[in-house]
C-alpha cells in the first residue's frame, strides 16, 4: 500500500504584486475554475502521483470581524498558498516538482517576499511548508494509478457487456463472471489493460502510524485525571463564552458569491477553501487545538475507508493553523455542489462542524460545543460563504469520478481478482455494472 501525504507551501506576497500574480495564475486556466493540465507554468497532468492541487491568494476579508471583541484588526500579510495531495512522501513529490516545473514555480513565487530568483527552490519551498494540524484521506492507499487503471477496467467491462448482451443473457452469474475474468486476463496479456499490484507499505510509515495509533490514547489516558478535574471548570468557561460570543452572519457580498460560483460546478467534484480567525484568548486556542488533534487521530485511524463520520463525498481535506494559531484554514475536495455539501454536513454531522468551527469568530451561536451552531442553516451558510476564498487554480487528477465511483471501481476490480464463495455474492458484484 502506498499511503498518501499532503503539502502546503505558503509565503507572504509583496504588497504591490497581488494583481500581477492573479493575472499570472489565471493564465494556467482554460477558463475560471478550469485548469489546463498541460499549462506552461506547472503541467499538473504530467505528475502521476498528484491527486489534487491548488493555488490560493489568502486575501482575508473577515479580519475586521475581530473588532467585535474590542480588538484592532491584526496586521497580517496577504499570503500565496500552494497545496496538494499526493501518493507517497510529500518531500519526494516536491523534489520531483521542482525538477520538472521549476521555471514556472519560480515565476509564481517571485511575487513572494524573500524569494530569490536564483536560490534553491526546493529548500525555499521546504522552509515555507505549513504542516496540516489534521488531514483526511477518503481511502488511504488508493493511488492515482489505481484510480485510472480501475476506471479503465470498468469502462472495458461495461463495453464488453454492452457488446455481448444476447450471449450473456443466456448465462448464469457464475458463467458471466468467468467470461468477464477471461476477458480481462486477455486484455491484460495484450497490454490493453493494466492492473498494477499494490506496492509494499513503507516500513517507516507503518512504524510511525502504529506509534501514533497507540500513543494518542496513552497520552489521553495519562491526562485523564487532570482532564476530569478540569472538566467542570471547562464547562463553566465554555458556557460563559457561548452566551456572550457575538455572531457575524450577514448575507455575503453578492459579488463575492458570484466570483465563487463562477469557479464551481464545472465537474462532479469541486474545491472548497475557507479561512477564519480563532476567537481571542487562550481558552479558545487550546480548545480548538485539542479538538483538531483528536480529529486528526480519527481521520488517520478510524475514518480512512470512504467516510468522514457519515459523509462519503470528500476525497481529501485538511485543517491548518496559521499565524501562531490566530487563524484556521480549511480545504477540501468534494463531490456535488456546495449547497449539497453543506446540507450533507448540516444534516449528518452538524455537531462535528460545531466542535471545531464554533471556536471561530462570528460562528452561529452553539450550545455545549456541539448543539445548535450549524443547525441554524441560513446563518451557517452565510458564515461559510463569507469565509470562503476563491481558488485561483485547481487541479483534479480524476475528473468525472466521484468518491462513490472510485469505491465502485475498486469493488469491480476486487471481484475480478478474488474468488467468490457464493453465487449470491457474484450477483451482488454484477449489480455494480
């Protein structure tokens, strides 16, 4: 199994170069929201380990919201962020990226403060990496190669079934499956299909993953007496803040909404990027840090086979702290429209949204950390749109394929490579086509 990883290179922009940068990034697109995979700056389509990537200008229009706490607007720069999700170690991918797309990356990063045109590009990118506090992968071990090979397999089998309907109709499920297996074996031998076996799981990753799996519960167990003693105090502190924290959920600016909408729904999968300030004070900062830490554990060890709690439409997601944990950035790649995406979360896991995002300035008022909040649908949707950032460039290595499609294709391949024990199982497998 090849585990997935992510990267995020972020750097402040030179104050008068933002407009020029936006123009340069726009040249990578065929139209707003639709990247050219073979663009002249970073030809994403040439990298067979890259699932998703994006460039974003972090121009936070909600920084003034902190004034509701009597605090001045923070003096924070406008950032450029380059982030992606890849197969294998992120450092290895960035090294390959700088070798093959170094010229284009230098043009892009020349708009950032402190970037030297003739400097060590890889070192600069590594020095400006921002680690995710929590990351979610829909199916750990599913590579770009696997996605493409299994989709080709499904297309070939569907074409074979469509072209042989009369002969297949006269056969029972066992015979049909035998026919399909022989067909696939013939296609593989002829080189028209490839079904690459999984690579061995890296030993280092297995060791780190095991210690993380065991280590977090051990730490929680050791801290349990202190946490239980603090719990009543925590609840009092929480309720005092929840009763007084102001909401900032006005309807978003129509021009902002239109700009975001122009980037969406060009395919079955969309991107989402949002940035917001953490409520002031150590209480909120420590609370959200602890909860995101737990979220990361769940994403790595529990929700890693197609579902983030009850939601199965997300391919990759991450939560990243910025500016000494004064702000939190969230990015995801999801299936369907934003409206359906938000409805999915509101209806299924509103409590999960509240756990993290209720610690953000202006969030709809929550109770006991998990109640209300996102359940106030209109306020929540206004809050989300206000904090959403336009993604200047977004790449998807497997357009047209939802997370559900990827799982279906995996099961189709599994049915070819592994024997069934009953005819009922074969019938269930045939329903995948």
